[in-house]
C-alpha cells in the first residue's frame, strides 16, 4: 500500500480514498508511538521541504517544521513578502524553481486554484496547508484523534457548528470518505459551498451528510462536536458575521444536547467566548490539545508516505 502514495499531492482531503486514509492514519499512530519511544526512522534524511505561508500560522508551521526535522529532513519557511512571489514572480515559476531544490512544497494560501496551479507546475509533491476552500492536513489530525478516542464505529455521528468554509468542507469530505455521519449546522448564507456538499454526498457510501439550520437539532446523538472560528483569515472585513453565528456557539447548553460521551474538537486557534466557551474548551470533553498534537504525527505520516 505504501507505494501508492509516492510522489502524490494532497490538495483536497478527497485526493485519498477510504483505504488510503485508513492506511495513513494507522501509519500516523505507529509514528506517534515511535516518537514516544525515540525510535523514529529518519526517512527524510537529506531531503528539503519548502513551507510557503501567505497567511499566519502556529500549528501548521510548527508541526511541519518539527515533523520534517524529526524525520531527518530540512524545512525551509518561506514568507511570500520576502520572496519574488510577492513581487510578481508567478506561482508556476516558483514551483518550477523550488522543485529543483526541495523534495516537497507545502503552501498556505487563499485560493484553491493557487495550490492547483502550483501542483501542476511542480515536479515534487505539493501539500495544501489551508486555502479558503480546504484544510486537508487538519482533517488528517482530526480523523486520527477521533479514531484514538472513539474508534470509527458504524453510524458514529459528528456535528459541526458554525461557518461552513474551509475546515467544514474538508471535514465533510473526510467524514464521507471514512464513513462517519456528519451534520453541518450553519446560519443561512454561511453554509458550505454547494459543489463541495454535492461531492461529499457523492462520496458518502455508508454514511450520511446533511446540513441543518438548527444547532440543537444538529447535535442530537453526536459523539463528536466540532467548531471553528467565526472569522477566518481574510474575512476580517465582514461586519455582521459574529452576530449571525452567535446561536451556533458551542457552550454547555448545546453540548448537553449531544451524546453524554461526546468529545469536542476545534482546529484552533479558538476565539474563546465566541464560537466556544472557556467552560467547554477547558472542560473534560475537550480533546483539542490532543487534536493539535496529532497534526505533527498525521503530517509526519503524510511526508513519510509521499517522500520516504
Ligand atoms: N489549525 C491550524 O491550522 O492552525 P494554524 O493556523 O495555527 O496553523
Ligand atoms: N477557518 C479558519 C481555520 C484556521 C486554521 C481560517 O481559515 O482562518
């Protein structure tokens, strides 16, 4: 199975099928164990990975930098404002040149089309580190965390509350692929992109994908309750977002409507008091720190499979 990953890109979580996602998640668990036992194999020895960030990042940057280092490779953080990319060099030419120096490129940017153009022009794997449309690396860590804490039991239900954008899109696709029931609850006009919803519906062979307006309806029976910020990077100018999203806050009352064993996930950074309360994120059902930690292992597994 390992060989099917070599040289591929990860632009959307739907680039992997169910068997591939399961394989990758198992590999991530093994690597987590190996790291704890200090016996990781240096599978990226002599390899370089370029990390381009057009938006801020804490987790993605750190987990990629440390992950590459732990596997014996060399990460190079690149800020477009200090690159020729910021002065008009095209994304294609950037990809052609970087492909001659490094063994993989991770990029965090605005438009999905930018990562697609970069991938077409590059001869090395390109990894989407978040666009306005998707956040596949996040979902690898989320699925890993769900598997660790809950297993992938048939008909398990996840409820996502809030803004139906990048993280919600990838989560919807990822759940559809692995067979978790997902209900998105978003205010009118903050729902997911209809093309991505259709794609998820088409991928869901053994699970349900649905969008409802009422957050209390969405959480009934949910084993996993997930939320994300109300104001994503690049959306800071949209004034009325917070007021429209207020009824979707993950607070004690909402969580009481989910399964008593529900875990709470958040991709982070959290805006405490907005999409999630202190009581919930710091409470016993919160798994957000384990989720953030798993970014490291999920991406190490990804890099090992694409390049190792
Ligand atoms: N969840 C996530 O991608 O966090 P950063 O923006 O800190 O990378
Ligand atoms: N939806 C958020 C995710 C941050 C990791 C954003 O795009 O800012």
